[in-house]
C-alpha cells in the first residue's frame, strides 16, 4: 500500500489533524530563524502537558535515571527502562517530535549492536529519533542509513561523567573548542539531524550554530543556539537540589504538591475527607434496610441498590 498523501501518516499529521513536528521540520525552523523549544518528559501525564503546551521536541532523556528513579547519575538506566518510559510518552504525544535517549552501554560496543538497540526504540516504543552522546560518527552514519533520525549530543555528555571526572563545562580552551567544532561538523556530515550542545561556553556554541545547517539545541550553552532544552523536573522545581546556573525555574511544583499532600493528610486525620457529598449512597429503601439490619445479619444488598456502587462516575 502506498502511504503517499495518506492523511493519517505520521509524516503529514495525525488523527487530530495537528501538523506533526518531524526532523526535517526542525531544520526548516532553523532556516526560518524560528527558535526550537525542547523539554524532557518521562511519563504520559507530563508528556501530554508538554505536548499540549506546544513544545516542539520531547526528549525521553536518560536523566530519568536521576529525576525519576533517584539514581546518582545516568549510567545504570537500562534499554528496557528507557523503552518503558518512551512508550508512555509516545502514547501522550500528538505534535512534538519524540526523541529517545540511548542509554549508556547500548551503543558503546559494536556498531551493529547500537543499530539493533536503536531499532528497538523505533519499533517497540514509537520513537521518531534517537539521541546518542559523543562523536560517534560511524554509528550516526549507520543509523542514518537504517532510516533512524539521530540527535547528536556534544560538550558535557553526562554518560562520560567518569572520564570527565565530574560535570564540568567543556570546550574552554582553544584546542578543546576546535575539537568540539570538528566533531560537530563530522556528525552533521554523517547525517545527524540536530545537535544538542550541553555545558559549553556561549561563544563556542554560537560559532558552531552559525556554521552548521542542522539545528543546535542548547542546554547550558547560551542563547545563540537554534533551540533550547531543559529537564522538566528542573523547570518546575522537582529536583530536590540547588539548580545549575543555566536552569530557570518557571514553577514551584514541589511547594504546590507538598501543600496539597499535607492538606490531604490533615483532612484525613481530622475526618474532613471524604465528605458526605464525596460518598456513594444507597437508594432510600435500601438505606433504611441497612440501617435497621440486625447486627448478626449477612443480608445482601439487593440489585437496585448495587447500581449506585457500580457506576463510578466523576461526580
Ligand atoms: O537526558 C537528558 O535529559 C539530556 C539533556 C540534553 C536534557 O540528555
């Protein structure tokens, strides 16, 4: 069957009639000078909010190891865990480009193994592109040949934390900046569709952005990139740690959630939740029968009365 002009195909739109963001669309945005907004998401509800807010690219980042799973760094998260979260995000998203982060170890061995793992993200989780860290030029070429769009990631690459000796701004010397620039060009030439630049001086990111035809998406890389990405939990203050310099907090979800949870606990402790109007009731005759039921009776509620229990509505 030909998919040309097939209205429901993901390249032209979706069942809701919303134009889908694609990898080529991101390059077009760069050409038109339109900034690209990107954010991480790891589950259905946040992905829905992020997508409905009009964010262009949603990354199921391996940062989920830290912000969702409570691990110290991103190294331990597995392919199966990333697939599980990518599926949840994919179910929620109508418009944004869904990019799955390939976790540490899933593309560091033979290239064929990296390609096979990337195929799983597309086939089993519905990812529309994968992100890989570092100057893995040959792998990018192979993935592109295998029809898998790639977002490359250079600069502070968190999966290299042990080699880097911590999370440090990269490309601070002429030599390392030149290397980063050369790597960026090589990845673009190999077919990467976009490049995340993390933790690099503004001037270096600006130069690379000006030179590449593909869009750069910055995080801690200054305002001159073609787009910006943040970790969702940083944006809304759900990280339980002081934010990095480049993070801007747009909401205080920790305070909002904490207050709601404490109010709920207090209401339960003071018998103020649930109220009578938040309870289900028997119809009048059955109510009377239950109230007047002798203590040792195991009488069953009749079928009319059961109806009220069976219909768990919103109100
Ligand atoms: O895993 C992640 O969240 C990332 C960043 C680019 C946001 O890789």
